[in-house]
């Protein structure tokens, strides 16, 4: 039967039918409760949350939290849409290692933000495994690191300027700032 979740062989007892229906109703309730808890956790988080296929060929969903554009429709062009071209090989290599190891994917990389600008993120995803240990899908979260990276870059520029002044005057120089000679 295409699309069937269960079947009952004739003849069947009313008790068996009621037990199977009750079991299916309980399973449906548990799934709904689980989905509600996941949705509540997602809403409580500042992080973008995403779901990927087992081989990462398709993004199933992304709640970008205003940082990255949302999608509820499966997308096979997620790499081109969200990941900066120069970072794509780096991201794919990290994904390949995680898939092969069936282990956590974690990477800091650049992304295209909702407003079209380039930002930085720390992305972390875990594989969901079936009973045989095969990957069913990946669930991940990504935090916006753009402000921190900009501050680091600005700090680096300031440090470089100070270092440049040090080199210009030379260590141990008799030139002192603020004094005329």
C-alpha cells in the first residue's frame, strides 16, 4: 500500500484495531509535542537554525533570525545563496569530513546576510542517526559573529598602526613623543 503507515490482516478483532489506532494517535501526539518543543527552543534562541539532508545536498529549512534569509522550501542551491564563493571549498571540505566521520560539523566562515552584505558566522550541526548508525539528516545552528569580527579587524588595524609607529621610530630610539628637541 503506497503511503500506508500500518495494516491489519483480516480477520481482525475490534480490540486489535482499537489498540493500533490508539497507538497511532499517541505517536502523532508525541510527534506534535516534540515539534512544539523544538519550535519553542528555536524561538528562544538567538541563533539561526537549519536542517540539512544526510549528504548536505539539500537544505530542508532555515530560520535565519534576521541574520540570514529564511527558507521553508527545500533548496539545492543553498551553498551559492548563503556561502561566500571564496569560502565554499573550505565549507565543503569541512562538511565532507563531518559526513565521513558522522561527527559534528563546526566552522567559522563568511555568509551572505539578509541585507545582501557579507557577515561572519560560527555554524555547528549534528547528525541525526537511525538505529543502524546511518545519517538521516543534520540539525544545526549558526550564530552571527559579524560584529565581533569587525571589532577584531578594527583592533588589528589599530594594533598595526601602533606597530608601524614603533617600527618608524625604532626600538630604543631617542625620539620621544610629546617633546620638542
